[in-house]
């Protein structure tokens, strides 16, 4: 994985953007380690954290195509963002097929 793939990560979840932000605040504030990050600012759909050496970590969430697209951006905390994403339920797209009775009459194969 190259550096640009680590500094901006993306995930799709079934949670709402507000639920994602609440989960991020809980996840990153409860880390008791060298990589703890503390809430610095937040707004609708995003939360910004500060960590070791003033490192910034941003989590943003917005509705996108029936799911919530979550992005995480940082330079040093890429592993923590990846771990956070694993705590979110994944978005699973369900395809609905037409019932056999809905086929077009007179269509040839």
C-alpha cells in the first residue's frame, strides 16, 4: 500500500453519518496507548482529533448511494483508522430481482 492509500482511507457502512461520528468519538477517545487521539472539533458528519505530536486525524461520513461513505485522513494514524473501520458494520448491497411474472411478454430469447 503506498502512502497516499494510507493517508486517505474509505469505507462503506450501514450506519448513519451521525452514528459513525459517535462511534469514532468513542473509539479514538478510549485508546489508552501511544496512539491515543483526543477530540478537537466536530460538526455534522465529521470529527477531528489530535494525537501524538499534534498529529491530526479526521473522520467524515456522508450518505452515498444508499450507504454511508466514511473517510479517514491522517499521516501517522493510518493503522488506527483501519482498525476503526473494522468496528463498523459493513454495507451490503442487496439486489432485488424481478419475479418471473414480471418478464416482458413477447420478448424472444
